[in-house]
C-alpha cells in the first residue's frame, strides 16, 4: 500500500515522513510476517496538487499494483483519489483530509474516512466557542475544497447557536502575507476570527495576528484545524489560550504515552500529530480486514473494515459506519500557558470529551447515497 501526502510543504510536519513511519510501525506491530503476509509500504509527495496526486494514484494502481492508499491531506487531492480508487476497485483510507463530503455526497464504497472531518471540527471547536459567548464571527478561509467545507460547516453551527457571521475572506493556499486579510478581520469587529485553514497557513496567520495586536485588541482567534506540530512551531507564548479539537493527543493515557515515545524516538524526538496516530490505527485495521477476509481486493477489504469493530491502543474501541466514517471520541483542548507546561510537547489541557456518538455527523443527516434512510 502507499502513503500519499505532502512530504515537503506546509503540511509536511503534520503527515509527511511521520505518516510513513507510523504505517511501518503498524505493519510491524500487526506481525504481518508471522501471519504469512508480505507487506510493502511505498510513499510519494502529492505537493498538494490534485493533478500530481491523481497521476501518482493511477501509476500506483495500474503499474505498481498498489492495493490501497493512505493519509492524503488536502481535500481537493483526496476527492480526486476518492474517485480514482472507486473506478479501480481499490481501497482508500483517508486520515489527512478534512472535507466531510468524503462521507457525504461524495462517499464511496471504497473509501474509509478515519480521523476527523469538517463537521466534527465545526461542532467541536465552533460549538464550544459559541456557547461561551463567541457569537460574532469573521472567517479567514483557505481558498480550496477543505477551507470552503470547514467554513460552511462552522457557519452552520454558529448560526444554529444564535450567532452571526459578519464577513469572510478567502486566501490562496500556502500564503506568506496575511496582512490584508487580517486587517479586514480586525475591521469587522467580530469577536471571533475563525481560521478555516491548516498547517503553515494557520501558524502564519496566528503569528501575524499577534504582530497586529488582534488578540490584545479584544478579538479572539479560533483555530478550526490545529495540530500539535503547529502549536510546537508557534510556541506557547503565541499559542496559549487557543481552543482546538483533536481526536488524539499523546498524553491522553498510558497507551498513547508509550506509543508516542516509541514514535518520537524514531522521529528525531518530534512527537506524533493526530494524523500520524490515525495512519497507525487505520493501517492496523486495514491489515486486520485483509487477514480476516483473506483478500486484498479493495472493495471487499473496505466492506470488511466496516464489518469488523475497530480496536487499538490509540483510539480504543470504535466502528466504521456505512458511509465510511470511522467513529471515536473527539476532545476539546485549550493550549496551556507557558507556566503550566512541564516540558516539551506538554501543550494541551482537556476541556471536554465529545462522545463518539456525538462527535460526527449523525447518519440521519447524511447525504451519502450508501446510507439507507
């Protein structure tokens, strides 16, 4: 199987080579050799471009006989791989992309969406902020499929909670200068500036917002998709107080701590992101499905992944629904003040646990054609 992601750009620390490491750890922990399974892991950089990702996927499927593709951040690339995988009868297990359309109108019998999505992020971070009085918003949105979906899903939550959206501005992917966008957000006087972006775009917009004194001026930033490596890059002085939703954190329990230390020891002492944990967990479940079904036919393996309950040391027990959505709890965190941190990567305090049955869009609201109403 192949790990396809951003190996060198703005999402490289979130997935990148760390996702390949996580996949290899899963193969080793599964004991594929002892079960008589010969597993080869290949990887490639899609450069966040749908055409590059599509070319890699077709070559892998047609020429190199790759059976499944994992990770794939950048929703525009993921939606393209989703389509190609269905055409080729292979399996696509997505951890890196956020668009909830992968289990909505674009759902496929060959795709499993493992980790998080825009509906979950909106209903986690967005809902919590509205409930605590953040009822006027301005969106700073990455101008592609992911940003649009995150803005859409969060705006719905804000309006449902009685809040209002005062404006929105779109920025190109991988922007270096956010000044004109931040000035518009500042001028809107919205209580909350919702960052519907990720990776380097999120860290750059937060750093530049600090330079403009936006938070000191009384407005708050909502990082709608923030990962541990982002907080590490920002430092606690800049990131403190940020609210965010993740489905994994290295310091949740003894199992997550032990695995994360193993990962960090092999990853230059850099602790795992939620995506790295998701790749490990999803590869394990994929291999269990291949073993149980005695087949590597993508359509059959994806069906077997839905049939088997999920259970691993990082996410505990869960399931994969008919729409391909993997179900597990989500966690609302607040970034610690520097004085509260006991050492490197001790960055989050848990504000609330969102139970698995509430964390993701209910099937009753799904527009996935695979869901029987």
